[in-house]
């Protein structure tokens, strides 16, 4: 989440809205956002409803409803255009790869 914040201006200029999703509580996310200077929305999903419905639940984790770290590129139509995930819980795609995927998804013609 901190990595995305570093290039938030580039994302905004590209027309990309960043939104974080976490199983943490609203209060915990507010503290985290303040501590790390996160300016984009962070969504609390303490019961895992969104995490499970998006197929992001890391079933190997001992923590309940912990999502796999990654990025979903969702179009303005609400459809998931791209999923960027790596194995493990520490590896992440860099911001350049995320921006490229978002631009590529935007350039693809809509399917009828």
C-alpha cells in the first residue's frame, strides 16, 4: 500500500483510482493511513466478504480472511480486466507494471 502511495500522482494522471482492501478494522486502517501518509481510500473488510467474493483469500495464511497481496485492474464498467499477483506474501509488482497493465486494459476495446 505504501508503494502505491509513492506514485499516487502518476496513477491519478493516468486516470487510475487506487483503492486498498484489507481485513483490518476501520480504526486500524485510519491509523495506518495517517502513519504512512496514505491518501487513497482504504476499505475495511473485517468479515472477508469482498476478499472472498473477489477470490483473493489466502487460504494458506493462519490469519482469517488475509488476502493474497496483489492488484486488480477494474474498468469503469466494474469488470475485472486484469489480476496482478505473485507467489508468496512479500513479492509485489512494481508501480510501472501496474500502470502499464491499467493502460493496456483501458486501450482494449469493450466486449459486447
